């Protein structure tokens, strides 16, 4: 009987143990697992690899590199002042700041992002309670300031904030992954593991139409011009008129996205698409194009240019040099403001406005870059006679360097306008689908015969006696136009007599255009004229860019001079045969 009673107690006790074990392991499994994780594991999210940005020839413009960051779980720090004292000299933050971040906080708190390998090793040796290291990625721009305003930058979490990084953020970015830090019973770190994939090969990426070598040439020449002329700033655009791909979009002063926080925010601005300026005499190109295309004038027509002083109502229009009777192409060659004013009046506001719009002015270019300005063109029915006259030589209108380049490319393309592009291809992260740039719609703006005649005149404008002669590189024929534009004084609302923009735009070789180049130099203090300030920048860029692209000279060079190929310093292993 006693044995039976004891057996019963044993069975009851064993049953209770089984019931408790079942309850702990099955019914309360999730509850106790969560409690265990709270004591032994910290979970947090970290950024992962962001897709790269390449130039047209595969050069790396933006990429992501491994780094470590340090964070703390304040609830697991027994000695907060002591922790702050130990970490302060390593991560170079005041001890008071570190201690403040650990007070009255629970869970994950960043202390410093992007520490060096030396800092990481020192922290690991300390084995501090509550302090952990997180592997992540830092955005890196291998060429520093090259195309900085175009590329833009990301924040510390890898989100695009400016430029290409912002525009294609959804293509380049990947979702953060969940990570956990495990500790053993002695609270020592065991491992860092994730519940996602960090396969850099599967990240999205984009290839731009930009050529890093041409970008470097343009930026170097802008910097030299700004220094030589005591200018405030400058920009240059290089297009391939055959495809309307942007090969360079350069700004000066430069901006290094690796250190964007150290730069003034105005230096982030991509002036080639954001800043409006009055084009000055470069705008005469489109006036003459409209007048010829409409049949308003013929090549042999002559205008009296009033010996350089033309009074219209209560206004006076001046030429730099006095001229009498000139033919239409002669007026363009010597850049007569008086002749342009009379030609605009003869064409009429309505027709001129139609061509201004057709060339793409007063609207965004369609390139898609963030921050692009649409320009300033008032409706033609609001123009007074003086407004029509001065618009003929590029006053009372606001444009960007990219708009001017696209419009000039229309002439280089035989009268057909097409929007410019910057993207060649993109690889989407989510499904690795390739996104190629769509074929852009084109529209005819000018008759082919008009474009051909205008090209002939623009060649004369850069020839002997033309204002654009300083823009011609040895061995190549240029079709182009100078511009010297007064700047409106914001205090008086009138044109300043001391502040100017110097402009040159054109295409080369003139007979078979491979490049359209526009140069704008803001507020030079030595010389002010487009031909002498912006023209040499055009010449120097073209003199290096054309041999680099493998474009043979199209005319005899009487001096037998050739420019040195300094572009080789950027990419020593590449030659002209590899250019795209």
C-alpha cells in the first residue's frame, strides 16, 4: 500500500514536471524566448550597400565602402561616466556629450558614425558593457570634387539628398537590414549576424552619359579662367549633338561631396541648370535663325547700323564699335546690337516668341535633374517695342547654360531640337531589371537650309575679324557666337556698368559637329567680353577634347601646333580608340 502511495506521488510529481516543461517549451515559448533575447541580444537596423554611379566608360564616380560605426544601449551600461571617459579620447567627442547620450535613453543610440579602423580596434579591446560596433557603408566619391554638383551626395544613412544621388535614389538605394548582437553568459560579444542579404553584386547602379575626362578638362579650364579673370564663378556644358548626351556639366568653384558639410550650401548648386543669366549677343543666333527661316530677310539684305547709336523712343541702343551699312551676315559677324534690334523689330514679337519657345527657352530642358530652372521669357503680347528690340540681343530674358547648349545643338543637328540626356542605363535593385534611357522625341525647328546657312555665318563669326576668333582651336573649324551681357543691379533695377557675364557657345568641327560647348564666366573683373574671356576656355576644352575623342583636324593648321593630351593623367590606360 505504501509503495502504491509513493508510486502515485511520483507519477503526480512527474506529471507536474511534464506539464511545466510543456508549458515553458510550448505554451510560453515565445514569451520566454523574448525575455532571453532582451538579456542576450540587441537588434537594430543598418544601411546596406548602395549602388554605384559610373561614367560612360565605366569609371567609378560614386561607390560605397565598408566602415564601422559605434553605438550604445544605455540600459546595459553600468557606469555611464566611466564609459564616457574611456570612449572620449578614442572617438574624439567630449565626455560630457557621450554621457548625455547615455542618460535617460533606452535601446539603440548612435555615438559616432564612420570611425577609423584604429578607433574600431581600440574600442574592441576595451570590451565595454553596452557598447557595440555596427558594420555599414559610407558613400565615397573617388574623384573628389569632380562633377560634385551633378553627383550630389547622401546623408549618413545613405539616402540621396542632392543631385544624381537624389534623383535616382530609388534605383541606387536598398532597404536596411535587421542585425543582432549576441552575448554569452559573461556578457561577452559573440557575433554580429543579419536576417537579410548584403550582396553588393545585387545592388542597383547607374551609368551616366558623362565622360570623367571631359568633365576634368572642363573644370580645370573653368578654374584657370576664374583665377585669371578674377571672376565670381563659371560653368560649362559639353553635349554630343548626335545623341544629345551630356558629356560634361562643369561648375566652378568646385564642391567635394565627400565633405559636403564643410562646404557652403550655395556651392552645392549645379549652376549650369539652376542659375539664370541674360545671354547677351549669343541670343542673336536664334533671332537670325527665325528671321531667315521665316523669310523676313535674305542673306544679301542690308541694314543701316546708325554708326553705333540707335534711339528707340526714349531708349538708346549702343554698339561697341560704330558701323554703317552691313549685310545680315556681317551684322552677326561683328555682333551689332543696333542691327539685331532692327531685325527683331522687322520679324515681329509674335513670330520671334514662337521660335524662342521652339528652341526650348522658357521651359525645363527635360533632362530631369532636380533644381533645374525653366528660365524667364515673358509672353510676347506683354512686350513693348523696346522689349522686342533688346530681346533680339539677349536682354530682358533669362536662360540656363544647358538651355543655351540645347538650342545651339539644334543648329548643329540641321534644325532638329531634341532634349538632352544624362542617363545611359540603370540597373534596378529590386529585380535587377535594366532601365535604359528612352529615345527622346525630336521636333524640327528650322529648315535644314536655314541651319546650314546659319552655320556658315557662325563660322564667319569665329573667323578673321569676327568676335569669336579667340575661341578657335588649332586645326579645327568652329561655328560659334560670343556674348557680353550686362547684369541688372538689384538695388537700382537698372543694368550695372561694372558687372557682366562673358559667354561663348558653339559647335566643333563645324562641318561634322561632334561637340557643342557652352562657357559662361560670371562677373570677370579683368576683361568683360565673351570673345576674350569665355572664348579661350572653349578653345582649350575643344583642343584637348577632340583628340581625346579621336576626332581628326578638319583644316590645315598654319602654325603646326597641337595641344598636349593632359587628359592622360586622369586615366593613363585609356586611349582615343576606347572612347564612347
